[in-house]
C-alpha cells in the first residue's frame, strides 16, 4: 500500500505550473492528503517498548485523548503514562 501511495505522489507533484497560486494551493492540499495516507499505511511501533504492529500481528492500541501515541497493550500504556502525560493534548472534537 505504501509503494502505491508514494507512486501516486509523483504525477501530483509535477503539475503543469500554469494554474498560479490557487492551483498550487490545491495541489499542496492534495499532496498532503496523499502523504498522510501513505504514512498511515506504515507499521506503527509501541510508544513505550518499541515493538511493531507487524510483530504482534494486530493493530496497536491508540491513546484515546490525543491519538498520537500507540501501545502494544495496557501495561505499556500505563508504564508510558508518566512521560506521555507531558505531551498528550486532547484532540478538539469535530
């Protein structure tokens, strides 16, 4: 999935250069979505012990407050909390 997403970036990056600033802004937004999609396809690692979701054979647990930290189990999540609490910022509700 990652290779396909990255290959999709190449034609999007080229552009024809004729559409001016508004066209460039739209291309940048589209590029950002493509990069985000490619990055989400990468295997994640536990924020505490570093084991990968590929090793576990299942997705990692996600911090429900910030969605930016991932853990292989509740024990790792509890052990990481003292340091994670310093950077954890609740995501704004949609």
